C-alpha cells in the first residue's frame, strides 16, 4: 500500500477523516498518520476501512497501475 492510498479512497468516497475515525473507532490523529505514511495501519484496520467504504480490499493494497484512475467513480 503506497502513501496516500487511504486518503485517495476516503476522498473518492466523499468521507472526512473524522467520519473514518468515528466509524472505525480510532482517533483523527491516527487516520492522519495512516494516510500520510507516518504510521502503518494494522491489516485489520485496512480490512475494516475497505468494508466501511464498500470497496474491494485489493483496490487498497495493490498499487494502482498508470492506467488505473482511482479518482473516477
């Protein structure tokens, strides 16, 4: 998972860091640290994040190729 991937998906789904923190039971600071690459989230967090957003876990953990556009719905 590359830096910024969680943030891309969160923004793509029109969610705030506060939305994520409340839904997944973590602090906003934790969400920021995961998104910025300061801390690596546990796999269970990534699974819960994907499930909450309704996206496939592979979309998060597999680095997009140059032809993939995760900003388009």
